[in-house]
C-alpha cells in the first residue's frame, strides 16, 4: 500500500456503501453523511454491505486519490456505530485491511527520547 500520512485522521464510515461510487459519489458521502470536508487531507474509508470490498478516498495537493480492495474470501470486520462513523489510527486501518480483529488491546507506555 502507498505510504499514508501518519498524522492525518482516518474515518471509517460504518454504514454500508455502494461500491459503484467513485470520486464524486464518495466525496458527496463525506460531505453529506459524515459531515466532513473531503478536501481536508483526511482519509475516508468505506465498506460495502457484504463487507467484501473497501474503498479509501483522500485528497492530496494534486487531486483526489481512491484506493480499493476486494477480498477473495472472508469479510472486513466493521462494527456498527451509532454515529455512522468511527475514527481509526493507522494501525487500526492496517489491521482492518489485513483481516486482524482486535477485541481488546492496550498499548503500554514506551520511552520517548528527547
């Protein structure tokens, strides 16, 4: 996968999305459903009803980028959310893409050099 900005926010739309949508349709979903600005540089992740396809939309200074993945078997583990969206960390996104479901995890404090 292309390197992502580790400082950018990642939003997962927990409502099923029609995967026929492309740049315009997904950016309209970001504006209308997620109430976010698609030009903000944040990443927006969408999954279809069967949870077998995923698309990620983001904007760079030169234009929109759209990344897609279709599973040959299995499903993405997306839990519903009352708000219809959920913030993810880059690690959460990588685990979701790789099919790893973490029920409960805790990150222990690590030393950070000065």
